[in-house]
C-alpha cells in the first residue's frame, strides 16, 4: 500500500511529546512490512537542516489559502525506508516553536492544505492518508471532499493521540482551506472543530490504546465528543503504541555511561550511581530512585504527585524529575527541590539524552496520570528494567499489570482512584518489593523481556488500513 502520514512533530527532527515518537517510528515499521510510506511535517525553525541533510533546493508549489495563494517548498529526504517531506513556508508554518502561537489554528490548517496540494500536484495517488491529532485533522475532510478526485479516492484514517486538544478556534479555518462550514453533530460545537471534523469524516478512526478507545466514549474522557465518537464506534480502533527498540536499548544506548542487559545487570547499578552524581543526589546503591519524565501538567498527575513526593523522600527514596510544565507546578517543584537538596532533583527542560540516563539509572518510574491515551514512558521503562508505578487508566491500564495483584505476571504497581492516598500506597508497595532482592530482580528481568516493539501494532494498523479502504470504496 501507498501510505501518506501527516503530523506536526516527528522524531528525531522535532519533538514535543509522544506524538513525535509515534510519527517517527510507526512509518518505519510499516515500511519494514513492505509498504510505501511517506510522512509530511512542517519545517519548524528548530530543525537542523544540515544535521539531517535537508536539501536547499526543492519543489515549490502555489497553495490556495483564503482568497490568495502562498508559496510552499517541499524539500525531502529518505530515512529508514520512509520519505520524509518537510513543508516549508517560513512565515506561517516554519516557526521556532511547534505549538503555542496565537494563530496555530490557521497555520496548521494551511499546513494540512499544503500537504493535500503537494499530493495532488505531484500526481501521488495514495491508498491511505493517515492524519494525527487536530493539527493535521483538516486533511481528512479535504481528502474525502474537494481533493478526493485529484488524489484518486484514497481511504482516510485519523488517529487521536490526545482528545483534550481539538484545535477549536473562533477563526473560520475551514473556510480558509476551502471546506464548507457544517455541523458534524447535532450539538453545534463541531463546526469549527478540526478534530470533530476528522472524526466525522475519516473512513477509520483510531486511538493509541484499547482502553482509551473505550474511555473516550464516556463523558469523563470524551471531552464533549463522546456522542460523535459513539456514532463512529464501528470504525473506531484501539491500537497500542510501540516504541523504537533500537533507540531505547540499554545494550546499545549511546547516551548512558554503561551498557547492560537482562542477563547482566551490573551496568544498571553503575548507571544509577552516575545519574545520582550527575543530578547532585546522594550516591547510594540501596536507595530506591524514582524517575519522573514528562510535562508537569494535570494530565500527568502532577497534582497528586506533589503531596506524595515528601512521603517518598521520608520513606528513604530519591526522585529525579525532568520536564517542563505549568508555572505553578514548576514553582512548587522548585521549592521542593530546594528543600530536599540531595534527595530530589529537578531539571526543567527537555533533554533526550538525560531522559535516557534517567530511564536507565532509576529503579522505578512514576506516571500517575489523570488520563493517558497510551503513554510511552512506562514502555521505555520496561526496556531499561525500570519498574513503573502508574494509575490504571488508558494505555497504562493496558500495559502495566500490578505485581501484588498478580505475582507471576505483574509488571509494575498500579492504583485506580485519582488521589494522593492510593498513589502513596502504590509507592509504598513498590518500595517494599524493591527491598526484597530476589523478588525485585525477578520483576526487573520480567519487564525487560516484554516486547513492545512496533511489529504487532504495525500489523494492526495495516488491518485498519484495509478496512478503511473497503469502506472508502463502498462510499
Ligand atoms: C500523546 C498522549 C500519550 C501518547 C502519545 C503518543 O502524547 O498523551 O498518552 O502515548 O500521544 O501516542
């Protein structure tokens, strides 16, 4: 099949969150199965053209935008068997930040149209167009609507990585890219909501775990789109994310000081000592070290973790935090780090290399999310023999089995109710297991043996593409 991806962020070129990891690695897994795969992403200002060998000469096209046209260039490279097309229009699309500009809705609408134009003018006739999250959502109604003939009637697939961000705006972005305004659902909010438009018009809709696919049908997790999603239930798929097992590999990772594997874990102990030193924590082999990597926002459970952190330290633990987030949480954690120097370290920012050293050097990984479409931190932790402590929600519920509830097959520690008390209890249970040497090493070996590579999930995507093609043909 000829499969075209479009996403706002793609690792390793531009990464804000897990979307980039998926958009970077799933296309390669599909290419490895023998499909022709390409991906379009914006040429963000932060992308290092030289490092990635992005050519300066490229096809330039004129893209309709509102009542005028804008010129867009499409330099491309090939990596891992996938053609990567950088959509370059400095003023609108390629800015220094991926998200957060007041005109994001407009510039991503333009990006979506620029992708459609590139495919149409280039004479590409993809079998499947696969858009991700609200930023590229309008590509779906375009490919199913006014671009359908020009693109040869492709099937359209839309993947929800996070339903909390839908791209609504007061600006008529749909009109800007030539789409008619229309309500996608009896409740009128759908009209200028890119995510709702994609959910309504895609041949197949998916999300990144089976549990989240069920959760989003309820008001608690549906973010107002639960009724629309329920209408699409027959075409709604839940496919758990994989990770790039070559990037996250304690036996080959260039960012960690000492390599190790399940058969010889001595390197992990050295990595822990090195990490404690690097972060200014007391160097101590027997102190349970908890890693926290991610955005310090409510989604990630930071509000219930904040009161539990002092408890972890009192119980003799250490915590290493890496991430950025809401100013009020950053301030609270700065204060905690000052008060508990030597046992709590805080690095504000994103640093992929340090992240890998934290995955490797920690004993446990904390992820008490309020909601979690899939979550990659727990999967990466498994790979490094680091035991996750998670809330049983979304993809975390699908991938982590509580080791007290299931002694033979447990892979971490989990709790249900979103509150500090049950999180504290899960942490205490994890520390108890950690203090039991034989049990802990069995648990570590077990999680390192789990297979969360893309192989199985990439096959499920192909099944979904085939189903989407059948319904596109029937339409
Ligand atoms: C979003 C979700 C996260 C998921 C990632 C990749 O960041 O919040 O749960 O793992 O997308 O699909």
